C-alpha cells in the first residue's frame, strides 16, 4: 500500500502545483465560465483545471514505471498506453471545449474516439462476472466498453455543478474503490500486490486531492470539461479492469460475493452522477427537449432549494457518496448482513442530515430559459 500512497501523493502534489498555471492559461485564453441563469457561482471563473490533473497523471505514471514493486504492471504496457493515450484525447477535447464551447456531437465523437483507443489497447470489458462468467464476442466487448466509458464521462460532467462537488465525490468514491481493489488483489494474488486498477485509482484520487484545494467554495478555478471528462474516463478505466478482467476462481471465499458482483462498487461510486444524469435525461426528453438542454433541476440545485448553503449541499453529496461507496467496498471484508445493517444506519443518518433541521430557509431557483 505504501507504493500506491506514494503515487497518490505525487499525483496530488503535481496537480496542486500545476493548477495555478492552468488558471493563468485559462485567463490568457479566455476559457472563463460566465455567470448564466442556471449557474450557482456569482462571478466569472476560469476553467481548464483538467490540464493540471492530466499533468499529475502523466508524471505519476512515468515515475511509477521506475518502481520495482509495479514491475509486473508495466511488463505489458499496452493497457497503460491505452489509458494515458485515451486520457490525452479526452483532455485535448475538453480543453478545446473549455476555450471554444464545442457542440455536443463533436464532444461525443471525441469521447468515442478516446474510449475506442483504450479498448484497442486491450482495456476491454470482455466478461461480466455476474452469477457466473459471461464472455462476449470482441465486437460486443468493444461496444459495451465504449458505451460504459462515454456514460461515465458524461455522468461526472452532469454532477459538476457546485464548487468542489465533482472532485470531492470522485475523491471519496475513488478512495473506497482503491481500498476495494487493493484488498481484492491481496486475496486473489498472494505475494504480488501489484495491480493496474489500484495504480489507476491511486492516480485518480491524487488528481482530485490536488485539485480540490483550488476548487472548494469559493472556487478560484473550475475543472471544466477537460477535468470532468478526464475523471470519468479514468474511473471507467479502473472499473473495466476490475470488472472485466478478474478471475472469480482465484478469489477467496470471503471475497467471492464482491468478485461475482464487481460492477457494484463502480455503480456505488458513481451513483449520484448516474442518478443525476438519468433524471436529467428523462426530465428533458419528457418535456420534448434535448437531453443536453441545460436546466436548474440537478440534485445539487434541489439541495440548495431545500435551504442548504453551498458548502452544506456539497457536504451532503459527499456523505451520500461515502455511504454507498464505502458500503459496497466493505463487502470485501464483512458479511452481507453486517454491511446492510451498517449501510442502513448510515442511510438513516444521511436522510436526517439532508432533510433535517440544519436546513435554512428554502430559496427556490427559477428554471433556466
């Protein structure tokens, strides 16, 4: 674990130090988020934060390649090439959108290209260990992989609406996933704890941790599409590695349940972004509008309408993410009954904090035109 913590800290340090540079570039290139009717921030704020995260990822992957502990991970470099190459495409695409506001079709094509490159390099969801192993054909594997990555990128983008929200949610969820992946590796590969998924998750948490101090309310910089799509892409890559490439036969009896349901944790980590995206799509399509039509009815907007302050709304979203993510990760160590009891108590506490007396006066937000 010390090696992964080293990678995490290195990624966080590089991201933190490079974020002021990204802010300077955003101001120089006029990549600034203006104040729109649907927005919560009160002053125009520079974006392009994803470029600093990308530099953190790049430095961490290069330095990690020199660590003997991770030698088996780098013995087959294709998956890492796919992840880093896809991340490069995503950041360039997101940076272009941060500067020039690309149309949704162009962004979708770029997302498919990035996901397709990663799949071409061997990061494929080629089996689903759900009540037995179901293997797919190569074409179906590529399609499901690309679809999963695109959905994850857009889900994180949807939830990126309050200062510190997306980075914090992914840091908390990624930390739970990191522990899950490490403990699962310990059970399935005694004596060799090197894991590509765990490495990728350490980098993900490091990117979020390094960027978050600059992004907390009131934010000095936004991550922009370059950041939200990058985080979604990296999370999806780790989930695909764990989900599609685990050998259930090699997992210990105690870990057999999470081995056969490895999709549970990625879904738990992204439960709020995915729920927010699904509700937005249904809401907008039902109203005869495009799924990409902006509005002010996201989950974080609803928390503000309930009377929560900006900081408290973000903290509540953090809490819900932690409940589901760490609850799912706990299955690798504790029985299902114990975990369900613990999660049930945590859910009751989260509901009380969400709807309880800490709320201020409700201030409904008008719908964006």
